[in-house]
C-alpha cells in the first residue's frame, strides 16, 4: 500500500513540474517575438507584460499590444491609430509588425491591412472583419480613432 502511495505522489509531483515548466516556454516565445519586433522596427519600445499581453509603443500609433498564444489564437496584434483616418506610415507599421509576427511578406500584409482599413465607411460600416492570407483582420473606427486587430486561429 505504501508503494502505491509513493508512486502516486511521484506521479503528482512530475505532473506539477511538467505543468509549471510548460507555462514559461509560451511566455519566452512571446517575449522573444517582442524582442524581434523591437530590434527590427525603428522607434518601437517594449513595455509591461500583463495577462498574456505585451504592451508596445511607437510614435505612429496610439496603442500597440502583442497578444500571446492562447486556446483560440496563435498570436494577436492590436494597433490603434491617433486619428480616424490612419496614415500610410501607420499602415506600414502594422504591416512591418505583422510580417514579423506571422512570418508573411510585408507587401502582402500591407495590402491586407490597407484593404481592411479602406473598407470602413458608409457602405460597410465602422466595424469590418476580413480574411487575408489565412489571417483574421478586424478594423474598427470610432469618432476619434481607428484600430486594426490581426490574428490567426490555432486551427490553421
């Protein structure tokens, strides 16, 4: 009887070690990705990490966050512009960051982001969702600013 108890305690300890050891690996990959963004995009700074989000900052954007892998998305990029109509420099920033995160060509992502942003308006409304190169893009515009969210589902 003590052998069974000892075996179950060892198994529980190994399971706990495995569960705790897997969490930092995801965070490390996300931190590495934030470091790559910082080194490859001029003016980008890495801020605090909270609740699977890494806050970034750049002069062309009001707010940037990098969402780490979760149950339903691999990574997520959220960028909010200063004005209601995003500038070409803003679209270039979004394309540069998304190209690094999702390992796709920058020109393709520039086309996808600008297509999503251009669709906002009278016909399609201020909340537009599109798919481009197996990425989910959602553009939202309010009275003061516009934002774009790019993500890829875990099933792709």
